[in-house]
C-alpha cells in the first residue's frame, strides 16, 4: 500500500517575545520588542503581536521601532533561555513523529506520513500537538499541514498566532492560486516589485505565464522557482535532513541583504545557538556546512571537515565565517544564511596532539562547557558575546 505523504510545519508564534511574556507576567498584553540597541545599529529580532499593531516587525532598525512604539518594553535577547524553551517544544514534537527536522530555533517539519493509524487524523493530531505545547510550555504554535513541506510552511503562517491551516492532497495548486503574492514564501519585496512592473501582481497571473517568460523577468533560478511553486510543487529548498546525524539552523532575511556586518552577526548568532545545542546534547563534530541563498533564489553551499573537533562558539563562528567568505558572491544580495554541523558523534573524536600549539587543544571547549553547565543550573546565561547584544533580526516571525 502506498503511503501518502503528510507534513506538519510547526512554527512558534513571536517566539522570543512570547518567552519574555511567559517569564514575566507583567509583560503580557503589552508591546514587547526584543533586539539591539537603538543608539547603535541594532535591529528588531522579534516583537509581540501587540507591538506589530504599531507597524513594528523583525529586522526593522531599532531606532525606527522606538519611533513607532515608544511605549514598548525593549529587551535584549536571552538566547540561552530561548534555546531552553525551544528544546522543550522539540521534545514534545518528537512524541508525535519519528522524523522531526528542526530548521531553526523556532520552527520544525514533522514527517507524519504513515502515522495516521497510530496517532489519528492529521487535523486531530495537530490540535493535540498544539494543546500539548501550550499546556506544557506556555507558548503557542501555528501549524501548517500539507502533502509537501513547501505548502505546509506557507500554511503555518496564514493564520497566526495559534493557527492551524490544512491543505488536502491534490489541492496544492488551487491553494497557491488563491494566495496573495506577498504570501508566497520565497518571494521578497524586490521580486514582487519586479513582477508588478511586468504586469504580474497576482499568483493567478503568474501561473498563466510560461516558464521562459518568468526566467526572462527573474533570471534562470528565480523564474524556475516561481513557475514551480505557483503550481503547488515543492521546489526542494526545504529538503529533509542529511542521512548523517546533524543539527542546523538558518535565517531568512525579510529583505535581500547586502550589509556584510549584519551577515557576520547572523553567522555568529546561529553559531551560538548551534554550539549550545551541541553541548546540551553531548555531541562532537568536525564538519561545518554553510548554505547561502541569494535574492534570485540561487542556492549554494560549502562543507568542510577539519582534523580537530569544534571547540566552542568562537571556533564554530571562525570556521563558518571562513566558509562563507569562500563561497559568497559579494555582488549578489542574500536572502538566507544557514549553518549545519554534520557527522555528529556522541563520543569525543580523538584529537591529534599539536606539540607546537599555544594552548592545549580543548581548553576553550571546557570553558564553554562550564559556562553551559552554570547556565542550566542557574537558569540564566552567565556570559553573552557583546556583538550579539546588538541583535540582527535573527528570528523568523
């Protein structure tokens, strides 16, 4: 019997701000903005739905957020706390599916194919999942259900917060044709402008175009991507995790990015999150993977395995930044940056001793492990990298 594919995309609602409101009841019902310093180049990481009513959104310069909503509660991020709450949610998700693909700190795909006899109908399972997350963590999630990951991802964002949208198998194409162009995941502001200038302002109008015409407007990669997705077909950019054991995290920028400083801060923030997860789960690795998606939808990646283990956040950041610099075409704006740590092992990989090293190998990791242990014990992070206090818009809405 053929198993019908079913995927859930689970997305935590206004995650960073929701955690702050959960931890501090005085913040509930009030505009909360998490991000950097308004007096510098800080930006909004995320904001509560109360703040969004004033026009505030993630990746907005903090100075602009202050002007729009001066009465808001402004907070610097607490990545250690967000990581803790993220793990609570991911543990719950693992009870619903043997295949959970966490793609960032606040979202994951669940492959629910073939689980209906075990758990029940997808709608009922999604409702149970949402209730468990809220009951056990105090947070809400929005869930999209569909026969492919791309449609599930779009669906989860259509009825936020605390939403549930189900697209039945066979209805993917009609579902896409009913969307507003701005709801098509992967189509940013610049792409929409280019399409509208070409007389294509609706998904239906784009659907009626030939692939060659779309390629002429958006380029080879962009045109093929759009031709594929408006037909409800997964373009393959949300592929399943590598067969080898891995952890990864990525961030999609609201607008195509050219600022190298923001890119590097994003890489540092992703490195900090991944290193925390690596230590918490007791893994070691020598393999770092970087993914870059440009504004024209072209996606490139690079991977490198070293002869020594990843020691700490600084070490991971250095490796990831070097790989990024090797692969990044500085003449193209970036839409997405992702980092992965591959080929995980539960036991430390034996190190080759460097007789001429300035410091014994592993000292940095021991320091970070000690900090991590204190963080878990005391419930708050003991050390924060100064660069991360500035924020970078590193959480998806």
